[in-house]
């Protein structure tokens, strides 16, 4: 069975939400395609607030961590913010082990993340 790795881009109250639409994000070529879509969107739109929604994700490769750090650095260059929502506890441990839990803020769901960021961009 072919792995589907896709991203849905939603604009919610001035906040950009990237929703991963796959249970497993591990195919390097597909991650590059998704990364390109995300980078192109950010370059064209320079969003001030971004949520990465992991609600459907059960597994991801370390390449995804690199993408998140890259996007964080891009937004940080113009005082933008990146947060993560709806990540499973076992996947959150990856952030803890790599100390990335000190760099990113986490929210239980997309709604809470959007609300928190919306108050910062108003």
C-alpha cells in the first residue's frame, strides 16, 4: 500500500494551519514534496502565526523535525510564531528527548492553538 503524505492548508482567523493528512509521515520523497508546498506558501504569504496540526499522525521521521525547525527559523526572522497541536503523547516524547519541547509550544487541539495565536497577532 502506498503511503500518502499530504498537507491541507487552512486559514483560520488570520492563523495559518498546516494539517498533516497522513497517519505515517516517513517517505523522504513525499516529505520533500510537502515541505516544498509549505515553504512556497510561507514565502508567498509570510504568515505571522502557524499551527502544525498532527491530529491524524501516528508516526513521523526525523525529517519532519527538520522541516519544523526550518519553518520556525523562517518565521522567527520576521517575528512570526510556530506552534504544534494535537500531537500524541508518544510523538511528543520525541520532542522531549531532543529538547525541542523547549522551542515549540504545544496545544491539545487546533482550536486552542488558533485561539492562542490569534490573540498574539490582533
